[in-house]
C-alpha cells in the first residue's frame, strides 16, 4: 500500500511540546510577561520564524529576539540527556519495514540534535527541516520535498503527524495522513486516520 513512511518530530516521535510549554512559562515569568494556554497552543506546529511573529504580536513592547534566545536555552537545557519519547516511538521505528524520512519544522541544527539525543537518527534516510524549504508547514512544500528525496510519489507516502498544521501540510501534498494528537485534540479534518498512539495508527494504516 505504501512505499515509504514519513514522520514529524516534535509532538509525534518526541514529547517536546510539553517541555516547550513548561520552559516557556518559566521564561515569560522571569521577564514579567503573562500569557495563557492560548499562546502556547497557537505555537504548536509552527516553525521558528512564524512563532516569532506570533510572539511579537502578543508582546509588541518586548525584545522578542531576547525572549526566543532565553526560551531556546531553557528548552535545550531541559532536554540535555533526557529527550522524552512519545508512547510507541521506538517500537514503531523498529517494526516498520519501509524507507523512512523525517519532516520537521525545527531548524536543522535543533532537529538533528534532538534526533541524536533521542537515539533515533539511524532510522531515517533523509531529514527535511525548515531550513530546507522556502514555505514551511502548513504549506505542502516540506512533504513534497521529503517525498522527492525518498524518490516516492506523495500518494505512496504514509505520514505521521500530531498537529493540524503538519497534517494539513501532508494532506495537501497528497500523502496519506495518520494524526496522533498530542496536546490539542483533533477532529481529523486533514487526516485519513486519527489514532490515540503511534502503534494504533500504524495498525490502522496497515504498516505493522
């Protein structure tokens, strides 16, 4: 049914969204800034530049570049030596017997660092990051490029995503999408299958 499988990283394979929210709240508090869950929910699935624009809109009188530097430092410090995996992440990568690639909205340096710390790098033939595209998710370019690097038609690619942003990107690229929601629930508007965890999603799609 499929010739390749593509995974998102944050919120799909590694449990980083909760770490980002926790460290972000700490940095905002240290800077005397206040934000509710809406801000953090709006940031889910966003690439860095898009996230900075959102932060600038929320805090127009703030040095957002400084905020982002502090947040990045706190986030990576929290991950050093302990990158939490989503349930079934290691198992699914061992069970799938198809070429696999990663398509993430993280910058290349950050994405590769997280992959290495999580011990998942060896599973992926290609890693596509926001640095490789001109239009990030939810535009279809990231998944179109990933499929091209794999040498596979998008319709023959199965994608695992957690966010609406990522699922929309993959679906508009023509891929088959399994959405495993992380922090935010989903109605599955952009998904072919919605699952509670990665292994359930893989079974629904017939790849394990």
